[in-house]
C-alpha cells in the first residue's frame, strides 16, 4: 500500500533530485515509493557487503539504508540466542568498515523499529527501548535521551 502522502524519501527524489538506495527488503516496506535503486541481498555478510558498495558509490543527496533483517526474522522471533549473539559479534566486527565510509557531511544512524529479544518467551516483538546511535564528523557527542518517537530521525534526514 502506497503512503497516503509524500514521504521524506519521495521528497528527496522529486524535489531535491536526490537518490534513495535501500539494501535488502526496505523497498518493499515503502511500497517502492521514493526509491531510485533497489539492491537485494540476503544474510548479514551479504547485506553488509552490499551496503558498503552502495556507500562507496553514493553521491551527495543520497540515502543508503539497510534492514539487517536476520536480527528480527532469523534470530529474534525464533529465539535463537546463540545466532543473535554471533550476529551481534559479526556486526560489531564489521561496523568500522561502515564508519570509515562516512564522509565529512554524512551521518550514520543505527536503530531498529522494535525490540525482538531472543531470550524472551514466545515469538512476538518485545518492548525494550530501542537505541538510536548517530555517528559522523559533525555530530556532537552526547546523549539524545529517551525518545518518545522516531519521527525526529525522519526530521533530521529531511
């Protein structure tokens, strides 16, 4: 279902002649609206590799974003603690590769849309607070505090 109004992604593409490059299943989540190039990849390493490639090729006014879905579907909902831990360790090892590609005017935002604690009972999402980590040469270090909404992330990108 297409969004009822133009999204930040659509406005970047239509009004600013920008580019939006989703890696993984993101394009499907946004009904392909405001997407200029879809990049499919499956698995944590492949998603990382595709993200790095797109970041290297990205020009100004480009959003590259990735859903590292294994944390949700492969390990979180399946309550696979060992798989989740191994995924976190791999992500931690590879994160410096992403950080090295962040340019002078770029920001890297790491967050999630919900919790999915693999140690919890059942298979549903869990209710812990989700971190928002922002990195970039011009980002002032400090705490963002408790967020009531993720809308300010969209506003930051806008």
